[in-house]
C-alpha cells in the first residue's frame, strides 16, 4: 500500500505558540511566486465580478441588540459586537464548511453533564455542551481554514488564552486571525515494512497560519508546516519529513450570492476533505498531511453544498519547496444535500488522470498511463438513536490499455445508547472492494482508493488498502469526557469477523512472518486552531 495512504487520530489540547524556523532564500523565492499567483488571480476575479458580487449590508446590521443575558461563571462580559452604522457585520462571517461525517461516526454527548476533566474535578456540571471550534472527537482531519470561531461574536462565551489573536478587527472591513499547533509523537514500528526490522523514534510537527478577510469578499490564507523525525534508524518514509514548507497558500474570491448562499472561487495550494474520507482526505495520520494545488469553486447553503475542483497533488520534498505532480491531474464535482438534521446525501464524480508510470509500477507491478473515473453516492445519518451509512463507488476508464471496471461498497448500521453512562455506541459494518481475478483478460478490476484516510477504516499498521478486500467488523465506542477546547478521549474496539485481502493487487501478496504494527503516542498543543 502506498505510504501516502497512512493516517491517524490525534489528541488535542491548548498550549503555547510554536517555534518556527525561518525559510531559506530559495524557499522564500518559490513561496513568493506561488503567493503572487494567488493574489494576482484573486485580484483579477475581484475586478471582473465586483459589481456582480456587491450586495447590500446583511440584515443583521439593522437588528436590535439581543436581550441581556445573565453572566455565567468563567465567561466573557463583553457585549455583543454590534456594527456601527454602515460598517460590515461580522457576526456570521466568514463562512466555514462544517467537517463531514466520516464512516463509523459518533454522536457527541449532549444535555447536562461534565464536559471536561476539569469540570469533573471541580464539580462544575453544565446544562449543555459548550461551544467549540473543533469537531467533538479526537479525529482532527478538519483543515485549519475551516475552524469556526464565530461564537466569539456572541456574549457569554468561555474565554481562552489565545482569544486575543483570533478575529482581530483591522478597521471596519478587515478581519485577521492567527493560529497554529505543535505535535510530538513517539513511534514504535514492529516489522512494519516487512523487512524484519524494528524501529523506535520521535516525530514533531509545527504549523502556523494567518487568515485575512476583506469583508466576506476576499480571503488570503497561508499555513506554514515543518515536519521532522529524530532517532530514526530506518530511512524516513516520504510522508515523515518536510522541512519548512507551505501546507496551504490560497486566495478566495466571492463571485456571487445565489439563493442566500455565497459562491467562491479558490486559487492556490489547499487541502481537500470530502464525505466519508474513503476517497479524499487531509490524511492527518502522516506527519506531513496531504495537500494539493489548483483551483476550486464552491457554493454553500444550509441545505446544499456544491464543489467543483481541478488540482494536482503535491510531491513532498523534504529539503526543498514542494512542487505539484505534473504527471497527475485530479478534478471532480461533489454535492452534499442535508434534507433534515442528522441526515445527508453525497453525490460525486471524480477523475484522476495519472501519467506517473513509476508510481503505477510500485502499486500494481505494471507500468502504464491510467485515467480513472469514479461515480459514487452516500447516505448517512442518525434517526431515533439508530445510526446508518451506505456508500457505493463505481470506477471506469483505462489502465495500461486495459478497460477499467471496479467498484467498492461500504455499509454499516449502529445504535446510540443516548443518556447512558459514557455515551456508548455500537456499529456493525460490511466493506467490499473489487480486485482482479485474471491479469491476462485485458480488463483491470482493482479498485483505486485515490487519496483516502485509509487507516481509520482498515488498521493503523497500513498493510491493507481499499482494494481486493472483503471485511465485516463490529465496533463499539465510549466517550470518557465531553470536551470544549480539547476533543474527548474516545475508546473503541473493532473485531474482524471475516476478512480476506491482498496487499499487492495483481500479484501474490507478501506476508510477514510475524504481525506488523505501528504504535504511536501523540500529543498536540494548539493555539486555538
């Protein structure tokens, strides 16, 4: 399986700022050219669409001040930030995209209870969960540019040490936010690479971002990343190390308001995250995360999200500024419809044009140009404490002059014991992904998992991908503490009842003489997102 298909969960807590190594002149020159592209493209689009995108100030500008509320212990006293006459109303801006539900999703606890370990120790029982910019679980795949801090516009929110660097007003029309994170991770490999070699080492990753908005019309977002390892006896994997680079560097431009929903175009380097993450994910398990470079148009409403994108994946170069892979192009259409609370429907078309024959040879043992088209849909949600998910994916195209016909199915049903101690939840799942039975029949039937969050579904050891596999599992989850700034710790257990797999799609699979494993202990410290 490709090392870039690795992933992991992380635990998160707030702490101090990160230490940043300043880039070299060569790196800075490359970064300048990319940034100039983002800024120049954004400026052209602003000029072209300024008249079309212009709109009257939101109705919130004329709304009456909210009713006074009693001050809660440990909350801010600041009144609601009402805009001055003619000033832009930031109370619902900037728009963000809520993180999608993955497969095996969990329902966060609600109602009266203790939501942090500190609440438990101090006996502070809350009537409802506090507002949080983070997803209510330890899986932190959400990009930094979609962290939602708009709750800070309302009175009575719980203050945080890093609030002063969030939502900084620069006059009436500009908004600046800063943030970052640092993680340390101890790793122990046991025959992970099927070479009978073990290794123990340390990984660190630093991230820092700046986010600047002009009203809700133009956005500039830049996020720095530095990923390193120490004490590693084996050669670092391509996704272990990336010295002083940019994870995100893009410009957003608003082009229209359509049925009360904003439409934007985005140019530059950007992470992508869609649906269950079986096909497209930021891949937070690896030290470097996954990112792309290109353009995306997106429209957001409360019920419907529509995206169209054309990008190229970035090639990680440990000691140089990363470049996009000119031999691979990835584009697609993705729509998400939410007919009611807790229910969603995903429909998508994805196309990967791959001229990277060396990469194809490593994956399949065959050289050849490929174009893979994926049609898929997904139903997921919860109803009366029952949990469900069904996703189907079909692929067609060409690979090394062979016709592609492959598919995958992921299904699950579960139950949420709402109100029970530790918020227990239970899932039964069945997954299938096609493989190739006859390499000489002129057809290619092995499913291509594209850019997935693979280990979340198929094991942290990273020996099996979503191809040529049949598996059924049982999964149970309990949440120990309900968190605000720090996601709660989640314990789960999964037991495969039947599973067959082949790690090399068109050849005899290699088997380790002893179980392969990759164990990790991670600590992440964030500057409030």
